[in-house]
């Protein structure tokens, strides 16, 4: 299931920061129509850090109802407290989701032993598959390959979203982990090479904007078609980089608003709308990707 092009979905908002369910439905339809293989709801890109857990449950339930099994849905359940992550996991397990994306505990910088205990506690709270999520640039802690290999022994810990962007890290994970352990890139700029070197897919910010191109890129890469993979990736490289010209998901929301897919580029503080000086940069990246505004 955890192969190919997955989107780290944004959460559209209106008014004073309320969830925009009409735009959410439009976005999900956009992915259903354009080849995205899975939706990751309430991760970093979905602004889970500023959305209450009650709202998160409502959003994930609405998406599950809409897709009705036509596309896989994975829910973010991470927290910097193990007890909170377990509580979230148990509550989310009541929804018809297909699995979890669990980020490393952030800010408090646990040791590797602490992360093994944390992730195993989360996995024990559900019978659904769990994907680990390593993003040191956000969390301040790095889940090392040897630790991932230890966690891979837990039956329902089935893979990792690895966002270091390092091909050496991919090689180390391949060396230490079982062959059926799913290795997903969390770094759009290097995702094509990640898959060409044996990774299984990507959980992507760019897929919010260019789902068909990303689906085609993943299909080519997983088939080993290096020339086609690189051709598609060249057209997307500007997007891969410029969607991080400000903190994610600020540029992605701005782009989706310009594309007419969401009603506003609103987000919750402390995130703020895109600085006007960056608009032209993102427009150029969209044009390079073949996206017409």
C-alpha cells in the first residue's frame, strides 16, 4: 500500500481560521482525479501543530467519508509526549483510516532508546500500520538507521518517511532494515533519486500542487526508467525548492489559492501569509512545471 506518490495534504481555512470543508473536498477530488496514491492528513503540511485534536478528528473523518476507500488515508498522530501520542492513536484508530504517520518526539530531544520505547508504545496502541517519520530539521532529533532497524522488528511498524534528503541515509536504511520495510522520501528535491536508488515512494509537499506530474514521476522511477524520471523531475525542481522559500505550508497554500483550488491562503498564527516579494518566484516555478494560473 505505501508505495508511489503520497500527498502531505494542506488544511484549507477561511474566516477567522475555521476549517474550509468545501475547499477540502475540492482538494481531495483533485487528488482522486490525478493519480495520487495516498493522502497524509494532519501532518506538518496540514498544520497539525495549530489545529485542535477535536478539529483533526473531524477533518480526518470528513476525508474518510468522502473517499470511501478509493484512496488510502494515513493520519498524523505524533506528539512530543508519548502518553499524548498513544491517546491520539487510540482515538484515531476508531476512524476508517489505513495507518499512521508518527513523527519523532520533537523539542525534548530524546535518546535513541527513548524513541524506541516511544514508537513501540504508539504501535501497541493500534492494530493499524505505523510509518515512522524522521525530519531532524523540524524536530531537533535524528532517528538513526540502527534504531529504525530495531523498530522494524515490531509487527505493525512497516516503514519510514525519511526527510533528511541524504542518499547515504537511504543506503544505510537499506542495509539495516528488512527488504519489505517501506522507505518513503520526505524530501521532494531528492525524491526522484531516492526512488531510483531503491526507495518505494514519496510523501510530498509538491504533490499538493502537481499531483499528476508527481504520480508520473513515481511510476517512472519505480519502473526504473531513469531518463523519464529525470525529465519529469527537471520540470518540478523549481517547485520542490520554492515551495520552501518560506515555512511550509505557506507557499503551498499561496499556490493552491492562485490555482483556484482553495478559497484563501489563510493559516493560523504563528504562520503568516506569503510575503508579496516571493509571489513571482512561485509563479515562475508553477509555469516551469506546466501549471497554468
